C-alpha cells in the first residue's frame, strides 16, 4: 500500500514538473514582465513622437484642404510642444493603467484605454489654451494629434501584443496557475484555458479533495492532490493565480482559501461565477439591503453599446452597398451566364431570440445539387457532420470563386439593413445546427448573427465545428465596439487571401 502511494506521489510530482517547466526560462517571470513593460514604454514614446510630428506635417506642410490655411506655422514652437506633450501622454497612459501587468495584453480593452487617455490629453491641451491666452495652437494640429496618437499607439501595441502572444506559445510570459475544484465546471475552465495559450496562464493542474491524485481531469491536466497541498504547491512552484471553480466547492472551502490568499500580494484569487459556460448575457453585482447579489443581464449589449454598434454597422453597410453595387451587378450577370437558375439563394437560418429568417446569398451551386449529392454517401456524411464539404461537386465554376473570396455573402448586407443580421457577430446557422450547440444554444440567440466574426478571421471552414462554437461564445461574452472594429479590419486581408474558404 505504501509503495503504491509512493508511486502515485512520484507520478504527481512528474506531472507537476512537466507542466511547470513550460513557464521556467532563464529570465524570471518578473524579469520577463519588466522587459515587456520597458518595450511598451519605448514603443509608446516612439509612436507619440511620430504622431505629433506627423500632425504638423499633415496640418502645415501638406496643407489639407479641410483646414483653414491662413495660420502661420512656427516649426520650433510645435517641435517643443510635441516634445513636452510626450511625457504628459505617458503619465496619462500610466493613470489609465496601460503599464499595469493586470491590464496589459487586454486587446480591445487596451484600445479603449488608449482612446480615453488620448482624448483626456487633447482636452488638457484645449483647456491649457483656454486658460493661457498667449498660448495659441492650431485646432487642426490638436485634432490630428488626438487621432494620430490613438491610431499609432494602438497599432504599435497591436504588434507588441502579437510578439507577446508568440512568446507565450514558446513558454515565456506564463503565470503558474492552479484550478481549485475538479468538477465539471473546473474541467470546462481547464479546457477553455488550454484552448487559449495566449491567455498567459500556465495551468499546472487541479486540487480537489474528491479527486484521485494522478487522475486525468481534461486532456493533459491532472488532479495533483487534496487542498492540504495548496500552500506547499504555491510556495514550491511560485503559483501566482488560483482559479476557484466555485460550483463544486463548499462555502467553507471558499472562505478558507479566501482567508489564506484573498489579500495576498503575490497570489491572485479568481472566482468563477459557476455559470460561465451557460450564460453569456453578462453579469452585474448590485448591493441590496447591504448584501451583494449577482444579477443576470436581460440583454448582452448595453444601450450605449447597441447605439454605437447600430451607427457603425448602418454607416458601413450603406457605404458598402453603394461602393459594391457595380461588382454585385457583375456577379449576378456571371451567375446567370454560368448555369441555369436564380441569382440569389435564400437560406433559412436562426436569428435573434430564435426568430428564423432568410439569409440572402448569391447562388453558388447547381440547382440539381441534391441529386449530385445523393450519389455520394461519403459527402452526405461529411455534410451532416460539419455542414461543409471540401471540393463540393455541387458548386458551379463561378460559385467556386465567389466562395473563396466570400463574395457570395455580399447580399447579406441587405439583411444587415433589414435588422436581421449584424456586420460582426456569431456565424449564421440553420435550425438543425442549433442542436450541436448543446447547452450554449440559448446564448447564441442573444445576439444577431454576423456577416463576419471570430470564426471568419480564425480559419473559416478550416476551423473545427467545436472550435466555431467556442469562438462564437467568446465573441458573445466579450463583445465591445473595439472588438467589432478589430474584426472588421482583420476580415479584409483574410477574405482577400481566400484562406479556409470552400
């Protein structure tokens, strides 16, 4: 019996060491973070300097026609002004937590903070000009400085974030992490974190009083023992993140861990809501009778989010339809010349709150497609499983090119105008596909499906069906106007490249 326990302990230690080695590099975790922050400081200074200099060039040297050109520029004044504003912007970035490790690599949240910091700096410049009558600054330069600082700093940080994500895939910038609770909720948390290596969390494994040490919980993550080992593992492996799968833990256990690490300076304590895999409409905390209660939001988007999204989408959709109308007319002619049948195909799909509607597409298949498919049971099985067929014999010659570059979906801009779809959102699905979303099905219907989305920029049809579901859920849970803008910009090179489309 003792030898069995010793072998089990040896196995657990081996598992721990293998997982821990992924985050062990010559430079300590703290040193790696300091290097990243130093790089961000350097990148921000360079981007701000270029932004202020470019604002002068655009305003005075290029003499853009939408600015009044009777202003006499003083190059030395704007040179000194730009140099003096760089540290001001840097202080604002610090105030908006753009150099805090907790806030770094946050994607769209980071863009929002950069926007707010740049706007605050511009307001300070305008206020200084108002309070000091002798200070005269061209309004065009101020406006351009605001826009360029946001664009260039955001672009530079986007490149740094790509570099950091690449480093994380190689084991750098990883934080040793333990999940407390090997319940179904804990397993789902582990799966989610394994699917996102760029999260920066190096999950060592699970601690659970009811799980056998060495037991595989999910993929290559194992139960490492009971909660009695928590303090030892945190000390030996320098664990910095504890994630509590609260659904499988008792109140006493949660309180005990909170008393031990809730105020720790070196360990961050995270509590899962217990509903993350089911609810994507968002949670809010409201204190009622001095009791903090978690509420479930009725809708995913706030009123402000909904207004901003509507303005963005209707503006881009109307402009897109005007610009693309000659191309759409040409496509319609080519479809009619290529094969007999209608120009458009109406696909019955699921919409907001389960309401079904017809999604418009250019027809890309022969009208006798069902007959063609009936003679090939292998393709029928593939269609039933993935709802996609590579090298589909039903596709016309014109349809092949339309699908490769997603031109067949252009008529869905009319669905966006009609309010059935969004420019950005989850992938549209047919009613039979809804069953494949399982417990996530109700979340999918809380927002409108999108013409593009995370699935589009992540590989399109090359992405597995399970991965598509996970990407849809991530979008719904993490929606912001900044995420929409990012996905719209990422869609253009993906579509032009034709990768993953069939």
